């Protein structure tokens, strides 16, 4: 069944977005469509063909006291409740997968340690599909880290449901080997006075396309979305966000930063924020910054903001892409710091704001070490 992903549903409104559970509603993209125009379709063609799949893959989940982990069918009433797929890739995943992994955070639980969910690829040409559901019941509070490592062709759907007054810190780490292909549609529904901190870190893979969507299910909901990506030679990293403000008095902040180096490194960031006609008192802002470290790298950045009522707290967007700042480098070198360390310090400073938001010191250190390794390689990975 098809649906329009916006409750306002004003006739002809440009912010209406088509979504459907039915794969037949989505043609195979050619690359000329707006939502595919930056994507190298040929490199991910197997993910768009349901006949090519080798089946369903379930992640490993750390057994954490206080959380429930189950494998459930797609007909379970707790699955498929956020929104229908919005493109062919996510529709293929939904129609290929036969079971979902469900993580439930019971009402009122407050977990000290993060729950680690791991996809560990072991190679193979056939793509695999996965569906993960994270449900935070009323008043629950937890952190969940999704780790992607090794080599795999993975097409995944992730649903995050936050009930009233719950709090979820969600972190998705793409640390794939260089030959991995990964597409993921991450859809969240945030209830009244709930808080979602959503972080995406993309470092590895040949092609990675992550599409986070956020919808609000109650007034007073709060969302902070952070992203970090370091794109090396011949890598394609694409992040496409959709934040749908269609209820009053909700807040969202989006901050993504990326660095690029090497021949044919290509990053894409598209941020769509819609403030509907009845979303009075909305407070929203989105920001993307890109740091191009050398010749041959390309960053596409497209912030979109549509406001359909005049009674909001605030809204804005900003985007900038620039070369490495030679003045900063000169300043540091003039004080006795060698060029290699000076470049590292500039990049560390660029990313520090977002990496520190992860809030897990081991992961923060691991990511900065990974960024350092890419700087050392200088686009030759």
C-alpha cells in the first residue's frame, strides 16, 4: 500500500514524498531521478535486484540486562510501524527480508552500558538484507551502537520507535573494508517529550548510502542528528536526511561534517527539512560542512528547507565546502609543529565537535585513530 509521508497532505504540495511497502511501486532507478542523481547506480545495482539476494542476515546483539532481543516475523504488529520505504533500495530490503531483529527497551529502564549491535561481513558477492527494530518504551533510556565491519553487500532497514518521555542515543558506525557496498534506510518516530540523539559515522566501504528519516509522534519531541564522514580515493559516501515537522512545538538540529581526500573521492549530503502547515512553534536548524584536503575530491551538499506556516520559533540551514586552510597550517608550522602533525591537528579540530557527542570514549578514540590512519595514507588506501 502506498502512502504520502506527511500528515498535512495538501494537494500539490512539493513536500509530499511518495512511500510504499510494494516493490512494484518503484522502478529501477536510472540515475536521472532526483533522489538518485548523485549515486553511482552501477556500483550498487545488485542491491536493487531482489533476485540477486542470498537471504536475511541478523546482527549479533550484546546480551544486556534490562533489554529484550527477539527475532520476529514482518507480520508482527511491532514491525513496520514508522513509515513505508521511500525508495527502491529500501523497498527491496523490506520485500526480501523474512525476519526482523527486535530490541525492546522496557518501560522506565535506564541502561548504563551501551548495547552493541554488530554486522560483521565475511565477503561474498550476493547481497544480504536485514531489518532491525529498536523500540524504547515510555520513560526508557539507553544507548545503542550499530557496528559495521568486514566485507559485505548489505541492504538494511532500521526502525527506531521512541515512546513518550523516552531517550535514545543511537550511533551507526560504518567501518567497512574497502570493497563493501552498504545501503541503509534509518527511520525514526519520536514521541511526545522524547529525546533522540542520532549519530552516523562513515569511514569505510566502496559505496555507502545512508538515509535517516525522522517523524514526530507527539509535541515537545527533540531530535539531534550528527554525522561524520571521511571519504578517501574512489569511495562514495552518501547521506540523505529527511526531517518531517508536522506536529507543533518540536525541535530538531542537524550537524554533519565530512573530509575528503584523494582521486575520485565523492561525498553527497542532502538534508530535507519540512515544517508543515500545522507545525506551530517548530525550532529547526541544519548544517553541513565539508573539508576538501587535496585535488581530485568532490563534495555535493544540498540543504533544503520548506516552511509552510508563519508561527515558528526558528528555522535555518547552512552549507559550506572549502579547501584545507593553508593559513591555519602556516600558523601551526610557524610555532614549530611539523606539517604532518599540523594537518592532523586541523582535521581533529574540524571533527572534534561531533565525535565528542558520541559519548563513549573507546569509540571516540577508535574513530580518531581511524581518521589519523587515512591522513597518513594520504588518499592511497
